[in-house]
C-alpha cells in the first residue's frame, strides 16, 4: 500500500516546476565581452544573467523567424512548380537518376 501511495504522489508532482529551479554556474568572459555586456544592460542594476537571457531569447526568436521565412519561400516555390506542371512520377525520377 505504501508503494502505491508513493506512486500516486510522484505521478501528481508537477515536473515542470523542476525546470524553473535556477542552477548557478560561473563562467569566464574576456574583459571586452564583459564591457559589451555592460553596455547592453537596460538598467544599471541588471544582472549579467538578465542580459544573457535577453540576448539568447532574441537570437533564438530571430533564428526561428529566419527559418520560418525560408521554409515558407521553399514551399511557395514548390507549389508554383506543381501548378506549372513541373512534377515527376516515381518511375520518371528513377529513370532520370538511373536507379534500378
């Protein structure tokens, strides 16, 4: 019976809470990098963690947008090709690529 109660407690635990527990680490940065980080602070009391968090979030959002734009462009080109009749059957493609 104790094992079953333990299982129920574990399964009811909100695991996403563990993702919010901060982990501290020390990193080395060159003096010029520290200077650039200082310039990127929005407020004098901003921590380096806040600056790095903001920079990484912005970079990831920008990368996702660029990828999405590229994917959309590729899809539009493919759709235009299909509408223009530039398609191959599997057999035609295999013959053209000389695959037996």
